[in-house]
C-alpha cells in the first residue's frame, strides 16, 4: 500500500502534457465549491466567503500543478468575492473587505507555492531514486560478472594443474597437484556461492549442508553420512564465511579419508554462535587419533591450511581425540571475527 502511494505521489502533477485538463477540473471543483457555499449561506450569512474554496485550491494545485491552483484561486476569489463578500448590489471595498481579500490571496499564494516546491522536490527525489536503482542494478551485474570471471579463472587454473599432473611421474608430486587443483576448484565454488554484492552475509547453514553433500559425493563414499547443525538464518560476513567453509571442507575430507578410510561412519558438523564467539565442531566416529597430536607436525597439508586460516581470523583450530572414539576438529573464533575486516 505504501509503495502504491509513493508511485502516485511521484506522478504528480497528473496533467503536465495537457494542461487544459487541469484547468477544466479546477473549474469543476470551483463550481462545486460555489454550490456548497450557496447551500451553506443560511448558516454562514456573510461570514467566511471563501471557506469552501480553500480545499478546492489546495486539491487543484496538488493534483494538477501550480497553474491549475492559481486558476482555482482566481475563480474562487471572483465567485466568493462577488456573491458572498461584496454582494451583487454593491462593490464598496471597505477595510474589512480589503483585509479578507488580502488574507485570501496571501494564504492561497503561500499554499500553492509550498505545494509546488514539495512537488519539485519529490520529482527530484524520484529521479534520484530511479538513478540509484539503476546504479544498484549495474553494481549487482558487474559484481556477478566479476565473480563469474574469478570463479572461471580458478577453474581454468585447476584444470591446468590437472593436465600438468599427467606429465609428472612422481607420486607425491602428483598428489600435491591433485590437492591443489581440488582446493582451487573448491575456493571458486565457495566464492561464487558465499559472496554477495551487497556485502551482507549468507545463510551459512544452508550452504554448509550443500558443501558437505558435495564433499561426500566427490569422495565416492556412499557409506558415510554427514549431518550439519547450525542456527537458523545464521549470517556471517563474506571474509569469515569463505575461510570457514574451507576449514569445514578440509576437516570433513580429513575425517572421511583418515578417520573412516575403510568402513562406514558418521560425521557431525555443528556451528554455534553466542556472545563468546563462534564455535565449529566436526566430529567423526572413525578410528580416532593419538592423544597430543599436533596439527603442525601432521602430514596433512589441508589441516595446516585450516590452522593458518583460523589464525588469520584471530581464532584457533585444533584436532583432538573424541570422548567416545573418533576425532574432533574444533574451530573457535572470537565475536570480533564477524566484524568489518581491516
């Protein structure tokens, strides 16, 4: 309803192209006001000669512009002055009559000027609003195009690494290229999904669910179930959500590859937010790890990358034995991590 009112007000005055229509309607309004004033004559006698013409002038100026308002004010002055102020039998202009006419002219002039000024301002605001909408649409289009190109470039680099591995015979080097290619492809996909041109955060729970499903499909494991738990409509800034998604991807992949290499199992991914910060847990029921295992000394490059990303956000990433077996990948971030990046 409010939006409809805004559109109607933006169209005022209504008859810019055919001004005669404004004069026509203003004349009809004045004749209606004249008839109403004649009907009220027994009550008002000779007082308030222009009382019914005030709303007529305001309505004419508001709907049809300043010129129609001036026309309505002139007709109202003529009709009200002749029939209800001076009278048909005499045209003596007494001080009282002069004061009433001057007040009418001043009040109507100020009213029409204010309406005209407000309509001009409203017209300029409508033009600026439309320009802002076009700029926002252009910004959104350019941002999406940039994201598309960045993601495509990352996909191209990942494909080039995959091609390069064919010419390498060293197994360790080939695995390193495979890992690098997979991470680049994942970064491109995460960036495309998580970044938004408005700078607002995205629904992390929905995205993490889709991300974990893709990781399980990529692993080719049909016997591993990944469940995601996150607060409804939890929003994280883009500079937090992308590293967080990468950490989740590394932790889930590590749980499938090393925790559940040869048997079925379950991986639980939980994300909680409180006044104390953000807490991520990736828990599996696999074979577990030894007590006191340090990520820096581990052979997994992905875990070391996850620890580095957590450090950049001012948090901490740990890999610990689970209380009932398995392993727990834990990420703790302070509340300030979701603020505006420096």
